[in-house]
C-alpha cells in the first residue's frame, strides 16, 4: 500500500473507478488485446535473454523458411489459434516445388464498424459519465450522493418536452416548464428542481441562461413595439419599432423552423447563440433610445451605438447600418423637401405653423415708429433637432438654403428655381446613406450631373420668360394618361376593353423590394462556421465620415445654385446696395448735408424756435429746436415735425443728384419716398431714461430721438432687427458727438466775442482750448478710423460681390459659404468692428462711462460760459468754480488717456482675430479683413503725444 504521507508519490491516473467493483480489467475498447492472425501467427515469441530491461531489449526477428509458416485458419474474433510445428530440416528446400500448397487467405482487416459492434456487445467503460445516462441518473438519484452534486431531490422530466419548452422560452413564449411573470417582467420556471436525463441541475441551469435572456429580451422588445404603435409616436420611432418588429418576426419564423431538426439541448443552444448576440445589441439600443425625447436625439443615439460596433466585420454591422438607414429615412426626407430636392409631402411648411424638425417658427420682435413692440413669425434653426452626425456648419447651410428657397417662392414665384417641375426635370438626387466607397463616388457623380442639368434648365427658362409651364411628361418616370376613346369606332373600343380585362386577369407581379433587414438577419443567424465576414466592410469608410461623404456633395451643390440666384436677385432686383448706403448716410452720419442740416436744426440758437408761444405755433422762418437756448425740454412731437421737416428728404435727394453726376449707375429719378420709409421717431424709453432726457444740459438730452427704418421684404434677411439695433446705438452716440462738436465750436465763438468777459481769464481759455482739442480728436477718430475705414472695407466687399454675380460667364453659382446668411453675418461684423472702435462693446462700458463724464463736464462748462457771455452770471466768484471744473476735467481726461494707452498695450485686446474665435475657410466672405483691430492707439496719438496730462497743472 502506498504511503499517504509521501508527497512525491505519483498516483495511478489510469486506475479504474472503485464504483465498478469487480469489473474486469483491460476492457478498454481502443486498447484491447486484439489478435491479428496474419501477423501474430508468423511472429516468433520474443524471450528476454538475460536482460533486466525488457523494453529496450533487441528481439530475434528471424522468421525461418516459408514452408514453416502456417496460414491462420480462424478469425481474430474467435480468439483461438493452433500453432503449427516448425520444420527444422537443414537441407535446402526447392521453393518452386511449393506452388501446389493452398493459397494464403485474405487478411481480415479491422474496421470502425467492428469496434462499434464490439462496444455494444462487451464494452464496459471505467468512467461513469461514459457508462450511459441510466447509470449516471442512478448515481445522481442515490441517497448516498456519490457524485456530491446534491441532485437527489431533482425530478427527471422528458427531454423532448423540456427541449420544446426551451425553444418556446428562447422565442419569448410561455410553455409547460416556463411561464411569464407579469409583475417581475421576466420568465420564471413553472417547476423547481427539474432536470433531464444525462444532465445535472447545475449544468442544465448554465445552459438555461441564454434561453432565459433571449425570452426576456424578446418580451421587452415586443412591449416597446406595442407601446410605440399605440401612442401617437413620431415617424422616426415608428420606423425603429417597425425594424424591431421585423427582427422579432424573422427570429421567430427562422428559429422555429430550424429548431425542428435539433435533437439535443446543446444543438439548440448553438442555434440561439447568434440570435442572443443580436437581441442583446437591440436591447441596448432600445434602452438608450427610450430616454430620448425627439427623433433627432434618437438618431444621434443610434449613430453613436453603431460607432461603438464599427470594429465588427460580420453581418451584424450590416444589420445595424440597415437599421440606421430605416430610422433616419423620415428625417432625411424632410431635409430633402426643405432643400427643394423633392416635392413636399402633405401640407407645405409655412410661417403660420409651428415648424417641423430642425426648422422652427418663432416670432421676431422689434419696436415700430410708435414704440410698440411688433411680432412677425420667421424661420429659425433649431440646433437641438439636428442629429449629431450632421455638423453645425452643414446644418446651418441646409437651413439657409431652404430659407432662401422660401424667399424665391414668396417673392419670385415664376423663377425656375422656385418651380418644382423645373427642379424635378433636372433629376435631383435624394439624401441617402452610402456606406461603401463605390456608392460615395456615385453620389458625387450624381450631384455634379444634377448641378449641370439644373443650371441648363434655369438658363433655358430664364431667357424665355414667356415659355409655358413644363409639362409633366418631361419629368422622368411620369407618364400622362390619355383619354382617347371618344370619336373612335366601336370595334376599337371593344378590343381595348378586352385587352384591359385580360391585363386584369393576369396575376400581379411581385415588385415588392427585397427586405434587406430580413436578408441580413437570416444571413447572420444561419451562417455556417460562425458569423459571415463581410469583405466590403474591411475597406469601407469610417462611420464618422459616412454622413459627410453621403450628404455634403448634394447639400453643397444645392447651396451653390441657390446662393448665386438669391444674391443676384438681392443686388439687381431689390437694390440692396442702395439700402445699405442709406444706413451709412443717415444712421452713421455719412451724408454731410444731413449732418449739417440736423446739427443746425437741433442746436442753432439763431433759428426761429418751433416751440408754441401761448398755444400758437410760430411761423415765418426756418425753425429749430435750439437745444440749450430754451426753457422747456424735451420738445413736443409737433415741434419735432416742424424742426426736422424735410431734413431727411432733402439730404437724400442731394445725395442722389451727386451720385447721378459722378457715376453712370443709372438715371436719377425724383424719389418722394426714402428707402425703408426712413423717418425720425421717438425712442421707447424707461422712466429713468426719460428723467435724464428732461435735463437739456445733460449728455442724454437727445437720446429720445432716433431714425425709423423698416427694411422691405425680403431685405430683412440681410438687415435684421439686431443689425438695426446696432445702427440705432451708433446713431445715439454719434448724435451726442455732433452735439459736443457744436458745443466746443460755440465756446470758441463766445471766447472771441469782444463783448464777453473772457479776456484775462486764463483758466477758461485753457479749458476751452483743451475741450476743443479733446472733442475734435475724439470726433476725428470716431468718424475717420472707426466708421470710414471700416465701411470702406465693406464697400470693397460689395463691389467684389457685384462683380461676381454680374460677370459675363455662364456660371450662375457662388460658393457653398457665399449665401445671404454669410452676407448678413459680414454686415453684422462690420457694425461690430465699428462699435468696437467707438467703445460701444459690452466690455468697453467703463471706458464709455468715463467718456460720458468728460462730455458732462464740457456741457457744464458750456452752460456756465453761455450764461457768463449773456451777462446772466457775474464774473466775481466764478473763477474758483471754473478752476475746480477745469481740474476735474483735466483729471478725467488724464485717466481716460491712461486707460486707452493701457488698452492699446494690453495683450489680446483687439488683436486681429475673428469674432467667433476661428478663421474662415475661404470664399467671398473669407479672410480676416474684418477682424477686430486695436485702433485705440490712434485715439491716444490724436489726444496726446507729449504726456501733457501726466504733468501737474499750474493755475
């Protein structure tokens, strides 16, 4: 007996099981002692010759003579042999005399069939797991629990019934052994502690997991489909539910048929392995989608899930791409309708509705001439309704193209691009997913061909405005039905009727498209040797680039055509250039006649007052408001009309006459109305602002006056309410500036008047000189550097646009980024740069506040000097007041110059960079010509070059 404590003892791994009792040894079928008659009978017995190691001994393999060999007469199966004596004659034997001996029998070769037969007859295995299910079940059911698996209380059920129950469980159906628990929302076993013959309970539980999970997922997905169909869901969710329903139907039908030929649980498990993988994938998609609130968010989630599985090369990738194609189809169809690539289905999208998808209708607010808030609906891009696979720039390009098309349909309904029949004749491509390089190349080809066809159609129908509307027959795929029965003989009508009946009697042709999802599912579920590998997916473009490659060529083509058409109409038909010039001349005081007339009407004390005297309006001369020389302020609306009557019209007409005499743009016509009904109006103000306006000596005395301009449709696409607000802010500041310029000029007039008491007052003289220098320097910087230099850049850009759209070549397109939206942004950047130079940006408010305080001190000094010049204020006791006022002015100016010098030297302040923090990509509106530039150093140079205000004043 082996020593149990010897750790180096090697156990007998091939010893028979102790449970076999007295089973005979060496009963292994493969290693049984088979007697091969034709070899064993001829071999001599090898006896060891005095060697201890028999295994490595060299036996004597001498066979003797041929006549001594005895042919075996019994088969190997008998197991008995009769040894033949050996003839030991020393003489030679004639081998030719042995020809009369009986022939040797054919060798009895062994076969696998013989092994199987022997197994059934006398095979006994030493392992209980190979002894058959009966012995294995007996060992499991024994009370002694020989195998120690604790299966003694398990009930053995019919294997066929259990297998059918597993099949029903995997397909999400209740059965004899498994039922659906509505409260727990999962399948539960109907009976506990059951097993089938040949399996332990634990091994069967491991096999049960995949079927249980497949059944629960199937029920969950079916519940999602039912809920989606019951509620008023969006088109995208309906498409997803339809795809999930197709998945479940394919799995149900395919696996039910294939499982009929499976005879074991293991085979059934192998059949459900691919179905389990795809069900798990769909469950994750549905769970993530259930928390989204819109189709666009759902599309983004599905696209991100597919990106996570991009590394897969089997058919599951193709299935997921097909799901993405189906679910995104409603959104792509609306995008195609918005871009004008296809006719709108159902009711067209208008501003009276709520919008759809990424196009939202909102009210645009502005203040009219009477100060009332007005609302007008307009299209707005809703970025929240744009899927993540569409870049923000591409989404904006799509939105602006559709918006420009609506402008064409509203204001130029007869334009070829606004007619659906003309666009359809050019065979526009549709927005579709393309996941291979070959399909991507086809998209680019189709886009270029569509661009050529559409440009030819536009030129053809634009040159002949009297050409009738396109007949539908020119549209490919549309045949017009002809009713040509009237007036024909009865025989022809009868033959036509019989032919029609014969056509109806024929069976309908199955022209239904192939369900690619079902094909992909069957290919994935029943692929031999594992899931099939898609060779095309190995060299396919990355999923992240697929949207750009699939959609951008078509979007860019449509954008180029629409941008060129709309820009040409805005400049040539709607005179956009004239309206922009009106803003420059009046809002920005670019018209010298208007600036001079307005300044005199507001400030000239020599004009007759428009104020009513004892309820009677004065008349007989040119009237003005005489700010600073009247008792009451602000003036009434009737006074404003009398004082400002004709200022705008006469200034505009004088500008038109000047343009006609210096250019050849066209013949001057005496226009009675101004662009956009330009007129003076009263600004809507708060109570605090009104209180400040009531003081005629305050800086805010003229803040109530504004210019009213309403851009005619469709120019509001370029001159927006935000742009008009910026024009209004600039006009309010410039009105203050021309007032200050008039005030310092009046100071010079008072100082040079010999009847005044200014002689000998050096403080007042210094105050007047420094105030005049400060105001003229600020005015020069504002008008020359801030406005004129920037507007000159804008004029060059407008000239460049007109040169492009009025060129003689046949190219009617502009760049993808050269649309009306880019012109609007460029226009707004022009005003932003002007406001930056004029210290009107939000981050420059402290500097503007300091400038307004300096203006207030100058106005205070102007009031004092005017009263002193008129003799209303005595000279004695006023010098100290002037001295204190001058010291405050000098200190404020010094601080202002110091702040401006610090801004000019500050790193990152006003560097040549774009407002949005990134550079443009080219095109008409590319480049950095409108980048913010630090021009404050020019203001500092105008104000001071010798550090005058850093020195102390000696008064």
